[in-house]
């Protein structure tokens, strides 16, 4: 079972400001308390991040994020491997006011327990995924542009 996403998040800042916040990987653990572990040194092509995410469900997800393609202020493509596998793409575009961040992803459970949850309780798996995206965007918006 794949979980596909196509989400758009509007920001009242320009792309340079949004990009400046996104690349602050040192701040990720403080912005997102559900990101229980994070090892990553930068926001550049070739970087490999190690993550543990704890959605409001009785499990945690361990995975790596390999930054495959990074074009400053424009697009980021990643490969994901671990308890979940797949890919994601972030793109940024200007809008009349501010800019928009679009996240497209396709993820699949790779670990046996998650495949069982995904097969038997698809709404639970989708809820956890959507919760991380929506809560993460809200938390990012609330703190990322403070000095």
C-alpha cells in the first residue's frame, strides 16, 4: 500500500526567506518535537539524514532521507529508505503574495509490522502520515521565521 501526497502550503514570505528557514537543519528537532532523532549536517545534494519520527500512534518510524537533487530556492528531491521507502519532492513557486511550497511524495511501508498496519488499518497509516505533514507545516510556520 502506497501513501501518496500532493500538498501545497502557502507562506507570506518570499522564496529566499522560506529557503533560508528550510536549510536550518540544526533547528529541526526544536521545531518538530515528534522528530525524536535527527542526524543531518546540511541541506545539500548528497547529504544523508537519519530520522526517527513518532506520530501520535503506537509506533515510531526509522528512516534515512538521501538528498538526491537540491536546487537552491527551487526544488529538492529525496529518496527515503528504512521503515518506509519511497521518494519526495519539494518545489517552491512565487505567488502574488509570498510563495508556495509543494510537497509531492510516494511512500510505502517496508517493515513487516508497518505493512500489516497499512494493510489492515489503512486509515490509521494515512492519519499518521497526514498528521506529520499538517502538524509539521503548522509548527514550521509558527517558529521558522523568528529571528
